[in-house]
């Protein structure tokens, strides 16, 4: 099972992993254009998980400039058109084996060079990019969510072809019919689908000090437990196990939709959330009815903020700190995980500090305050009774 913090990429980047790939043939293998027109073939593409992969042999091409290789369009007719109609947008690929080509710079010699050209209705011009290949016998052209790549080099960014990259399914057409007759050989033309790997929820548990201020009383805890859970790609939650304030134990409290952002130098994660309610589970039956809590009950929280320090190997939590406020039956609780509240007043007094002398009610000298009734004699000789609950 993956560790929730084994890689920062899991926590911050949330890149999708793919476990299985399937393909659908668009054109028969080793199909030779041989100067012919390839009629448009309908293909439905969802760029989030799919891509067009075309493997070509360009050694069969002639020495004519700008031979057609293939086109992809959102309009069946415009696969073969320069001027786009009916909202058409088309990207054309041309190839020059070795010839003079007229460009915006005048006549240029093209050698084993592709021209990738995008046209759309309403624009009389075109956007073109060029790429020379080293091995024309095997050229791989990929059209995916990033754009068009030739032999693993991004040549034409998707952002420059907006009308071919809508969210969800795109009805497109693959063919070859525009420009000078071409003689490329399609070794393969496939629509490749990458299926996302099933995500396994991951939980890390950490135990640390905590404190709660409830109804004006501050209580420090030596050991409270929180679970940090990655339950989907990029989605996290914190579960405070056995949340209590004072002597009142409520149950487990979950804050969902946690977002993490990492400081690359310190490996400290900043925790935030857009949620405003947490969920109760494992509700204490002794208090659930009294406070109106049950399994799945929501309670609003405010002021959430937190950080999580990773260890050097980034596979465990070194220090988790967060705080938030909740209100139960109009009683406010300020909850802090990862640090104790500072002791103030008489509760911080010890003999070692020389500020007072402590005794039990029976006159036995103490080194610090204990539960129950204490007799405190201050340095000026005044005596008072202090009750510690």
C-alpha cells in the first residue's frame, strides 16, 4: 500500500497514475497513402485519458514539398479544406523530404521536415510550427492533452488549438485530403486510452500533546491521537480521535477536504480547507444524547489552520500542529493539537522556582501542586488554599 507521505508528488502535485492502457485502431496497420485521399474517419476523444498515436514511415515520400500526412478536424468536411466552414477547426500535418519550400522568409530548403498547421473559421491565416526528424523510417506523432509531439518533442501546444481541446468528449475526424498528394506509410494509427489506477486510501496516525479551552477552563493533554488520511487523489482529512474538552468526551471529529501545499526547503506542509463543518463518529453514548450528537452529525468549526512537518525521508509525520474552534450547545471549545497551553498563575508555581512553598492539608511538603487541596505559602508569608481538579 502506498504511504501517504512517501512522495511529495502524492501530497502536493497529485499526478494521476495509469495502470492499464488499451488501444483502438483508426487505420489499418502499414496503410500507404500512395498519393490517395484518406476519407475522414470519426473518432471520439477525451483528452483527459486518451491520445492519438500515429507511427509513420516517411521514407516512401517523394521529393515534392509539403506532402499531406494527415489532418485532425472537428468538422468532417474541413479535413480536406484550407478555408474552414461551419465552425471548423483543423490541424494539418505536411512533410517535405527534400525540397525548396516557400515560407514567410522566402524560399527555404526543407530536409526531412514536418510542417504542422492550424486553421479555424474566421481566421484567414494559419499558425504553423516546424520540426525536422532524424530517422524518417519511424516517426511517432502523438496528439494528446499537451498538444502535438513529434518523436517525444512537443511541437504544437494544445493552447494554440483551443477549438480542438474542449473538456469531455470531442467529436473529431482523422483523414488526409488537403494539399499536395502524400506518400507516407502509416505503420499504425491508434486511439490510446489510459485507465487510471484504482486509488487505495492511506492513513497515517500520530500521537502528540494537545489542549482544549472549554467553558473558560483550559485542559492540557499529554497524548492525543490524530489520523491524517489521503482518501482520494489530492484529497485529505484529519480525524481527531476521542476528542474531549475538559472531562467531556464527545467522539471522533473529522475535518474533510484538507488541501496541502509544501515548502520545498523545509518540507513543511500548510494545511487549509474550504469546509466549515466537521463530522462526528464513534460518538460517546454518555454525552451524545445530551449534546445532540449522533453518528454522522455535523458541527460547524471556525478558524482552522495547521502545518505538518515531514521527516527527512518524507515517509512519516515529524510534527503535526493545527487548531480550530467548535461550538456545542452554545459552549465554545478552542482546540489545539500539537502543543500544550502555557500554565499561568498559581498552577505554574513550584518550589524549585522559589516563588512559594507547597504543602498538603496534612502539612506534608510538596515539590509541585497535586490534585486536590493544596496549601500554598508565598514568599511574603501569605498562605492560601488552592484546589486542583
